[in-house]
């Protein structure tokens, strides 16, 4: 009789400990859910928190630069990018597979690509002054302005190219692409 009592007590203790474990798991899941609910949703704040946790992470600085750039803060994006470059120059020996270097190049293109397009536009506009009847120059200027979302200029340069060579397949194809910009 005493053995049965001890075995039943042990079974009850196991059930209680199992119930405690389940309760703890549910409490932990609830806390995780609550933490996610109050975790900042703003990308800038999230990136700043990650940098605060990992100040020597090149990837975190690059991520911050991209977030700033996407939100329209170009000056801060460039500053953050320069921090990442400085860190990379110091820690490049750790980048055995060149993943970080590739990420730096990708971010560099993102930050400085519009500047390159503007330089190309200036160049082709000077070419246009000396050769005002070259269809390809107008097409090039139209495409470059399209990349900068300058819809009015895109259309104007395309119209000049179309005027010079309306039967050209490239001119017609570009016309179909920019048809959306009609006023």
C-alpha cells in the first residue's frame, strides 16, 4: 500500500513539473511576443540599435547607410558609408570571401550612382551642342533622364530622337516605354 502511495505521488509530481514547464514555455512565448510588439518598427531606429549593439560591424554600418539613403538622408548615408569603409580598411583581413567588399561596392553604387548619371548627362549635353542632329545622343539623354525620374526631359529628348528617325526600332521601343509620361 505504501509503495502504491509513493508511486502515485511520484506520478503527481511528474504531472506538476510537466505543467510547470508548459507554463514557463507559454510565459516565455508571451514575453517574446510582447517584446516583438514593442520593438521599434522604424527602420532607422532599428538600424541605430543594431549599430549600438555591434559598433564594429561593417555590415551594420552599410545597412544603416542604405536605410538613410532610402529615407532621403543622403548626407547621413554618406557619413555612415565612410565609417564602414574605415572599418573595412582596418578589418579587411577578416573578409576572406570578399562578401563585405562586394557589399561595400553595392552600397557605393547605390549612394553615388545618381551622381554618375548626372555627370553622364552633362557630358552628352556638351556632345549635343557640337552634334545637334545625332539621334543616338538624344536617345542616350532620354535614357539617362529616365533613370533619374526626370520624366519631362525624358520625353523631350525622346521626341527629338523620334523627329530625327521615326522609323528606328530602338526609338519606337523607347517611346513605348516612356508612353506613360504623356501629359
